[in-house]
């Protein structure tokens, strides 16, 4: 891969001066035709790692992507940046499909997006061969894995497609532990060992928080009200709850809609479009709303119910702050959530080994929820990534009150061992409290040494402590014994008194303590707020006129940089992150008018193509030198000048000698301008 070419495309197409951490070596490997598995954090720029290589090589890159909304969104963004792309989806009209096929036959399309279901149709592989497919990229690759949290059977056909086309494959995901990665390699690469890139899971811009449920509807409304005007997602465990909560938020004066898999297709499409286009809209959704969201400026995500695993939690909070700006994630949870998740695992049709593993994954999430230290340390630790305290989670903001829980933990473990690990939490608590129940008498558990030893704590405290023991993975439910609690390996030293246990004082906090922190009112300096508002208003008008989401024009991050740096020329505008050549040409002058309050100075189209680049400065110097030599060095010769196209070619090709310059502008012009131009080129 030519590094210079990659950086040029990065600047000219995407408007960025440098790669994000980890991107460049992945782009290099994909462009060189290596098989690749890349695990990158959500918002880490995965899509660029297959889009940019598609422009560095010949032929068509086929992108397998899971949702129509996501495909359409990426195609819109690519076209807005000047890249020929298309998507073959079930939502296309026949006219759209015919136009797409024509473009593919003519070789104009560089990236073609397909849903995995398309691979089931006969003739797909043959058509892709005819259209010149030279590479496959797989987005959300964890969908191929049974151990992943969003298994899609049609992803299993991708390996056969790669074999049929005989092309390299690059797979991308944000959520893949070691087990999931192994299955992705087995199913997609079929004996070929891909180059694996693990680029970390940290999203330091997302503030993490967990809170016990205490009037959860009021908690959701209060949290959303403090963030009014900022786009957010509220995840719920059931379809009905999304409808109820969305209505409650609307009654509280907030703009909110429900989204779930049970909606009619038109209603779902309308919800997706509204969320993409409207500022500050809240979507109350089941997990059916997730991977199709590519909106970069979601400022907060709230779980009204506990997710089912750390992977699901990480994927869902990853919807927030994809633009790299500050965002928040708050998860509410309670005993009912945990019971529901346990029953879903136990009543599912998975093999026993899978159920045990799923309980372990849920325990890992509870470990983060019940963490006494930094949440980010616990979250990244699950993915085998070490980190220090982040200073950006609720526990770092306000350290948890903890106590030495070694004695009660040993009591629970002892009761479980003495009852042969055949009972759940309720019965173990009855033993510890010394309850006189029929079940205890029938099993003679009132004769156990642990009977009645835990009367120092009440039932609610015991429930909280056992919940935290599950979170610390000292205990796991046994699906084969209807959820009976079994000790894990790490429980043995605790039971022997060799390992201490620390827990949170799990009482419902007073309202003043449970109130989530206020997010800063603005993300720019106060003196730039007015200009940012004007830029957003202009963006909204342009987006509505073009019938695209606002962020397809420019992201919030780009507008904030404009408001802070206040460019006054197209050259300065081209230096703003996210302003590539196509967008500069399409939108640059109109946004400069907003900043300047008047029309910017006119610029020749050929010069504008060089805006923000060194070649633009060279063009200006060549033009100035030419102006002084139009009538020759003494001002008496016949007028001679070059047009803007010739000056632009000189600036771009940068000839090193008279011969190279003459090939561009001819001998007569070289005689007049040659030495002056070469001096400028050597200096540049």
C-alpha cells in the first residue's frame, strides 16, 4: 500500500489529517489483500478500514452488513463524500436495482453492500464474479458466532462465498471475546489463519453508571429531562415497556418514540428516519434497535432493564458518542431483572454447557454493576484489557461505601455446600435466617450448623449479598438443577478463610445521591454557542432539502470545530476535520457565509480542488509570479498567460526541471515563466 496515497484519500475523501489509533495498519493489511479479523471499539472507525482500501485497489469490494438502515446510511455518507457505492436490499425498487446493476456492469461502483440473506439466492456468487469482486468485508462479524450475542444464520454462507470468489476477506466487530473470535475464524476463514488485530475496547468518552431501580419510570423521565434536546436511546426488556415508557416521556414534554421488532415495517422505517433526522429525539427500544444506528451524535444511552451480557451491554452503550465527544451510559437494574435473565437462560433450548456459560456471562455483567471500584476497570478486565481508574464513571465520581463481607459470604457458601448445592438463593436465606418452613423441616436443614447463623442481616440484605456474590462469580446457578447455586473454583479459598470478600453497602441511596450527574450544557465555549447554533440550523436546512440525515452533511464534531476555529477562506475550511474535497465543493462556501456573515471571496474551481493542500499555496505563488511576467521581465513583450487548469497541473505534478515543465505548458510558456516557476517549485 502506498502510504502517501492512503493519507491523500483520507484527507480528500473523509477530510481527516490522520488515522485514528490502530486504523492505519489495518488499512494497510486489508489493502494488501491479507485475510483480516479486526476487533475495534464501537466508534473506533471500523468502516473506514474497509472503505479506504476499496479505493486503493482495483475491482469491487463486497460488504456484508446486517441491517438495511445501516447499509443505506453508509452508502449515503460515501456518496456525499464522492465515492461510488450502492446497496442491494429488499427495500430497493426494481428501478433502483436496475440502475445499480447497470453501474456494476460498467464498473463504476467501488463498494457494494449486501445483506447476508442475499447470499441464499442462487446466482449471487456468479453475479459478483461478473461484476469484478476482488474482496469481501464483513461488518458485525460476531453475528456468525453461536457464542456471540446476535447470531444470524445467514452469516454462515459467507465462508462459502469467499471460497467461490477466491478473494481475501476482512471481518470487523466491536464485541468478540476469545471464544467468539475463535468461532468467527472457524466459520469465515475455513482453515486460513487471518491476521488478527485487537484494538482495545475502551471508549473513554462514555461516562459509565449503574443504579438500583427505585421508581424506575421516574428515574428514566428525570434522567431524560436533564438531557432534553440531546439524542438518546432508552433500552427496555419488552416491547410493551417501550410503548409505555415512550408515552410517559411524551407526557413529560419530551420528544420520544417507541421502536421494537413488532412494529409494522413502515412504522419501523419511519422511527429510524425520524431518529436519524430529528435533533434531540429519544428512541425507547428493545435491542431490535441497535446495529442499524450509525448516528454519530447520540449523547446518552440508558438501560431501563439489565442487558443479558457484557457483550450486549458494550454493544448497546457503544451507540453513544460515536463522534468521540462526551457521552453517558446509565443502567438500571434490580432483582426482577436478574430473575428474568436467569429464567430466559434456563428455559432456552441451548445445551447445558451453553447455559452454564451464559450464566457466567450474566454474572460478569453483575460484577460490573456491583463493582466497588472503577467501572471501566471492571468492564475492560472482562475483555482481558488492563486499565487504571478512569475518573469517568459513577464510582470514580463518588466512591462506593464498602464493608468486609467475608463472614456472611462464608455463611452462604457453607450453607450451599452443606445442602449439596441443590437449592437456590431463597432456600439458603431461609436456612441462614433460621426460618421454620415445611421445606426446611422435610430436608432436616434445621439441624445444619448454619441454621439461623445469619439473623444479623435481614432478607433484603441477604438477597443483595448473594446477588453480589454472583457478580463476583463466587456462585453460579446450575441450569440442570433448576437454578440451584453452585460454588465456583474461586469460592474455595473464601470458604477456607484464605480470601477476603468486599461488598457494597447495598441500601437504596437517598434521592439526592441517586440523581445522575448533570451533563455540561454545551460542548463548546460560551462565546461560540451562537455560531454553533447558526451552523446547525444551516445544516438542518441543507439536510432537509437533500432528504438526508443532518450528519451526512457534517457531523456535530465538524460544526464544533468550525465554530471554534472560525475559518475565513476555503483553504482554512478544508483544514477542518471531516471536510473532504467533495464536501468542500458542495457545502464549503455556504458554511463560510454563515461564519463570515457575507459571501466569501470567489475562487476558481481548479484552485478550489487544491484548497487546504500545499499544492494550493504553490498555485497561488505560480499565479502571482505569472502576473508579474505577463509582458515579460521588462514589461515590453507581447502578453502571455496560462489558464487556471495549467497552473493547477503544475502545482499537482510538481515538475523538477525545465523538460518536465515544458511537457505541461509548452516551450513558449517555459521561455517566459520557466525559471520563475521552477524556483517556486524547488522552494515548495
